[in-house]
C-alpha cells in the first residue's frame, strides 16, 4: 500500500463523560464498537465515581488507541471544587454567556482560574493514576479571554505532555462564515493557539463539530461536512449518550445525544470514514 492510500487518522472525541450514567454508557458503547477514539471526563460531574472510571478504563482497553482527557468544567449548573473561587452565581459557576462577557471585559482573575483548573487536573490524576492525554473545556471555556491564561498555566504545570484543544477550523473563508458559532470559536482560538504554542503545548491542527444543538439536524449530513477537508490529526467534537433523569436535570442537550449515538453506532458512519479514506485508529 502506498502512502497516498494510507487512511488519514483523525480524532473523534465524545465530550461530557461524567455528566450522567446514561451519557457514560453511550460513550463506552461507542468506544467498544471502535466508533470513538477519545473522550473527555468531567471530574465535577455527578456520574464520575470509581465504578464509572473503572468501566471507562475497561472500555478503552478494547480500543487500539482511545485517549482519555480532562473536560475542564467552569460553567453552571456545576460548582467549583476550590473554596475561594470567584465569580459565582450563588454557589455555582456563571453560565457560559455571562462568563464569556466577564472575560471579554477583563473582569476575571487568572490565578483563581488556574487554581480551579489545577485542582480538576489533580482530581483526574488521582482517579486515573496518571495525567490526562489531552485537556479541553466544557462549552469551550478554555478559549475565553483571561481563562485561557490560567488554563495554559495549569496544564503546563501539571500535564505538560498533554495536548490541548483549540477550536479553529481549517476551511476556506466562505465555508467558515456559514456558521456564526464556529466563527466565534475561530476568533477565540487564534489567541489560544498563540499562547499554547508559546507554552510548548501541542494543539489539534483543526477542529469541527460545532452546530446548533437545539435544532433537529441530520447528524449524518453534519458529520459529512465536519470531516470534509479535515487534516491528519484534526478533531471532531461530539456529544453522544443515552438520556436519563440526571442528564435532564443538568443539560438541555438530551435527545440530540441519542441521535448522535445512533448515527455513530450505525453502518453509515463507517462508510463515511471509508469514503473519505479516514480512520479512528
């Protein structure tokens, strides 16, 4: 087989392991089927006890290469693990629009965020017996102004060999402008990449997977657009899982997770990878 015919490896990462037992079960199912090769873990989630960690590690052992990362969580309805964390809404983090506005207005404290992220990194290391393979952020908070500085400081100190997720795309301008949400990620990611590179942290070369989760979209067609032109090592974010009462109490993304799981578990996804000469190996 010549080099041109060698399948191009990409990352398909399921976010939010730990948010609920149903989401955890759906993610493990896809790992065992070979339909995911990465998942990021919410150490502040309600479903991250010893049994859920052991089950994830067992599922990952069935995959030739499944990376397990930390999903740094800094937004409501979750709560910080450090005692003096600020700012808060009651005892919870800000929601993500309010947090982003505070970062843009330069009203956040880099050191407070560094300490919270460092504590979540330490919790991961204690649970898994090692540093994470990569580190990303729930609702992309690792990209926000000021937070990104504390994030990079904490990862550089605790997990310097981990790669960190940036959200910029490798697309022509016309295609980038078609998705306002993704344009915001492109802009935020430019400064994040610059800072991560200066700190000698590796980043994914390209990103895809952002869409309007509130709409009843055809996830198969979305996936086709996500992987189009994705370079080797590019990352697609996804949120598969099964709906349960815990998830309903915490997150508006419910039925969409089951639609993503159904597509990724089906034959259509395997064909799509083959048609594009890509692999999750």
